[in-house]
C-alpha cells in the first residue's frame, strides 16, 4: 500500500502513526530520468480529495510503500520525499491529482553549490557590488552594526529611514587611497544615503561601523529585507537638516567577514583535470561545465536529496533481473551513433614576458687588460650612439666605476728650443785700500758664444677605469600562438550507424598570463599596503600606503662609489602565480600546467566518446517487487529477445517509471543504455615506444628489433602521459620551438652582451698624439679630440611578430565498455 505523509519539513522523521488511511495513494506514477531536470525525480499522485486542508499544509510530503501498514516491515520503503509542485485548480471532486518534485525548492542553488564543490571553489567569483533597488511605495532602511556579518534581526529595531540615495563609482586615486579592496575601480561601490541629521549618527559614523541597507515594502524601515552591506567611510552635512552617509559597498572588511571572496593566487588550477577554468564558459553556474570533462550526470536522490555525480557507464552495483520482465513489453532503439575518433583543437595565445636587470660589468671588464679600461680622458668614458635596433629593449643605468691614475712613459712633444750659451770665466782680483787693507773682488772674463738645441719631453696622466657594477634593465615581450591538435581513438564494435569522426571544434583558452581577482598595474592609481597587482606576468604586493610608482631610483654605494638604479622598493615580488607560471616561458603547453590543459581537453573528448558509445536503449516492464529498489545509479542485466534467440544486455539505468494503480496493479518500467565497445579493459601506461611504432609521434621512426627506444631519436617527441581516469594514454609531439631570445638567460651577461667595443683607449690615444707630433701639431688636445668610447652591444629584444607553434596529441582509450555483444550475442 502506498501512503502520502505530510511533513513539517522534507527530512522530518516518519512513524507508523503517519500511515493513515486518509493518506492512501490511489494511483502513483513516479518518473526518474538520468540527467533530465538536474536529476530531480517527479511524481504524479491521485489521492482522495482532502479539501482545502491541503492548502494549509507545508507542502512537504513523503511517499511510502508499506505493504502491511507498518514501517517495521522489512519490505517497507520510503519512495520519495517531495514538494507539492502543482495542485489542481478544481478542488471539488472526489479525488485530486498532485504533481510532486523530489527536491527542495532551492535545489538549483544547491546544484550550483555542489558543482562548485566538485571543482574546489573554482566557481567563486570576485565580489560584485549589489545595486540598491528603488523601494517604490516602501522605504530604504539604514542600520549601523559593529561588523558586516551582524544579523539584521539584531539591529533592525534601530533602523532609520533613508530619505534619498544614489550610487556612484569608486575610482582609486591619491585622494581615495583609504579604500582597500582588490578591485581598483569599482562600479556603484559608493552609496550616498541622505538621512535626517542627528548628533548620535554623526558620532557613530566616525567609529568605522558597518552599514546594513534594507528595503521595506511599507514605511517602517525595520520591516526591510537586507540588500547590501558596507563600511561607513564618512558623513557630510546636507541641506535642510539632513546628513549624507558615505558607505563603501566594496570595503575590505567584507572579505574578512566572508561576504566577499578574496581571490589571491592562481585559482585556475583547481578543478583539474576534469574542469579547466581556462576553458571559456559561464563561471556563475558550473552545473553543466563540470560535466563536460566527465562521463557523468547529476543525480538528486529522491529520498535524501543528496546531490552527486553519477557516471553514465559505471554503476554502484549490477542487478541481474534475468528473464523476469514481461517479454511483450520489450522495446529497443538506437539512440546515438558511436564514433571511432574524436578530434579537438586547443589554442593558447599569450605574450611571453621578461623583465629584469643584467649586470654587464663582468663581461665588459673581462675584456680589458688587467680588468680596467685605460684612457687619457679624465672625465670618464663616453658611450657611442648606436643606430637601428641595436640594444632594443635595454636601458642603461649609471655604472659603478673605480678610478686610479698612473703616468705614461716619457715622450717627445715635437717642440725643440735653441738656447745660446756663453762660457764666462770667473776669477778673483785682490786690491789694497787707502788704509792699507787688502780685499778681493770677483771678476768675469767673457768667453765665446755658442748655440745648443733642447727637445721638449712630457708624460700623459693615464686614468684606469674599473667597472664594478653596470646594470642594464631589459624588457622583452614576444607574442605567441600555440595550437595543439588532439585526436582520441576508441575501439567500437561493428555497427551500421557508427561514425568515423566526431569533431568537437576549437577551444581558445583564456589568458594564461592573467590571474583571477588581481588587476594589472595601472598608472595613476594610488596603491596601499597589501594591494596586489600583476605586471609582466608576475604578482606583486604593495609594501606601503599611497604608492603611485612602480619603479623608483635607488642609490647604493660600492667601494665608496655611489650608483643609482631603478628598482621596486615599494613592491614585493611574490613570484609567478598565473597559469603560465613563469612569464618567460616560450611555450604554455610544454609546461606542467599546460599539459594539464591538454589532459582536460582529452577528458572532454573521452566523455564525448563514451556518451556516444551508449548507442542502444533497451526497455522492459518488471514486477514491482523485483525492480522497486532499482535506482538510477545502478547497472542492470536482463535478457532480450533477438528473433528466436535470447541475448543478455547490461547497461546503466537510464529511466525508471514506477506505477501503482487501483486493483493491485504495480510494476516498474526500466530503460537501460548499452555500450557498443569491444570489451577491451587494459590499464593505461605511458609507453613511448608503442606510440612511435604505431605512428602516434612520427610515421618515419620505429626502433629496430631489439633496439632500445630513445626519445632523442624521435622527431618532435615531447612527452607521454595517462589520464586521471586510468583508461587513456597519450603522447605529445610538435614542431621545434622557435626561441629567438632565451628569456631565461637575459640576466646572464655572457648571453646578453654580444660585444663591448672599445675605441681610442689610452694606447691608441697616445698613438694619435705621436701622429700629431709628426705633423708638427700639439698633442695636448688628444683626450678632447679623440675621446675613449665604450660601446656595449646587447641582444636586440625586438618582437618577431606573432610566433606560431604547432603540436599534436594522440590518445588511445585502453578501455572500451561493452553492454551488448553484437557479433556473437553472448555475454557482454
């Protein structure tokens, strides 16, 4: 006997006292169909008309099969817990028909939550600012609370009426740098609420309280329903005794309260390999997206309402019904076309980035004798001007140079002087004065005159410049496009309606250098401590408040010499947190994360192939007692007639119809889907040599008998792998990757510096001086007229245009489920 029991809530307990004759079901028609309506079962019941009392019930019911009228009977079963979804317009007859839905009213939201849980929260989007609706004939209510998570019921009694309001955009700039939120420019985030002025409100507004905004259908604000919450960031006087309350609807305290999601780091890896957020699609509702990589559908248990994924091939158990069914009710149909190959193209377009500093001093100084550059120029070494695209992408900072001085060897200046000499002889003459005293006097005797030539000699001051640190900043970007053509092979039985190829088209990945919830660096924005930005594919965190620059000059002193360079003193490099990982990578699909995108694409192809493999549908009517407890999660085996023969079939339950009619008639009609695979069942294993021999990688290469497989011998070989499902193996090959610039080596001066040409060093300048002397010119201006120049030539970091790289992934299913043997008619 089938009973209808009214419940206080959907999972309320049921006792024998609830099984009353007034609740006897006259006719039951319960339908469950896999994947339809989100996996929610529906029922149609005919019961005795209870009158208007049914309208006073909760609308929650249970359908119980209790043959003896007691739950103690082991045969008793709760068939469903459901909501009344439809009541007839006419309640005047002896009986009425009800339509029931075996799920809570919120089942769609619960399904979305379940889908999000399946992918570990990948569907959580950054906080979206709500729009405050027009209250119509009602009012907007404002209540202040200590934090944004405060319940409205605890503060609604103090709610005040908002006389007028508007929402405006918040734009981060130096004047609004007190706004702390991961989003930079926030639409409608500033709510300006005009209320009646009061000293208490002014005082409360300065305490950093939260504002809860509600909409009431009448003139009492305490009757409102909350629609938005934010932080009070200020008040300002308004005309006619009013006050404007400024509320930030995107405040950082919403994150702390769990109202807004603080998405930091690469969220694109969660959900892999069955769901890849890089694949385009709706993120707000993942109920369908998470199924694309799985051979599964959603199932809502008609009794417990537990939501789960249900595989379309495998079952939680296999029930053998043999030949119990009604042979006359047997039906079969071809419902799909199996395919032997599935194709899909995967495309990633991205920009390869590299930025950093290269100290070229070791290479430059290493090319000088003794490690220093000698010059007669006392004011340092000039840099020559380079034309064309030489040094494109590079900018130089002032080098740190240590200077010492020596003198050159003595040299003839080219000037000679004729000096006339005369050799005079000095002698003493002695005399006696009038007093009789003797004295001596020095006398000179002029001699002959003669001429003598003198050559002018001099020494140069030689300056020795030693480069201790010479930073050059590089910025490199290269646009790239990668294409992977994927092919999946699956074995199929001979079948007239099978197809050779299923083409799933092209999937264009989202930006692999982007990071969900983190905005790229923007000029003109005032950043605060804790703000995070993306720049050149790397994640940075701000270390101070009101920072408007990214690079700033930083002066350091080495060996007593100051050196100024541009650095990021206000930003902490948190590394590469994007799907690409390191932005210097020249390939996405050759990275570990990129190969997981390939696996996600292959799993989509696998799911499509397996769904198409279930090509035959068999149905039969079974006795109530034999099949009442079969669920959509089961596989069923039964016998079908094939002409004069009997053939067993096994398949996942596709549809269940339970019918109970007056006169004791009760039956269960089952439909199953049987797969047309070959029955292969081998474990997948990465075996590169097998792929090579069968042409998966290169049709021109196969190891000789007894020869060991060598990956290096295979043109284009990259890697092999197996799927997380354990039934698919694949190999990846591709063109040689074009890498005009090795972005990982740009910080290495041995790679980046092509040459460091020195012109007119000290030795050459002295040579110029001698040349001037030979032309009877003064050598004194040689340092000015022939200055020493140092010309570092670094690799040009020009963009080569869009570089394309093509790869292919060949995969094979090692398992091919079979539910019916079309060749022999034997056991599958």
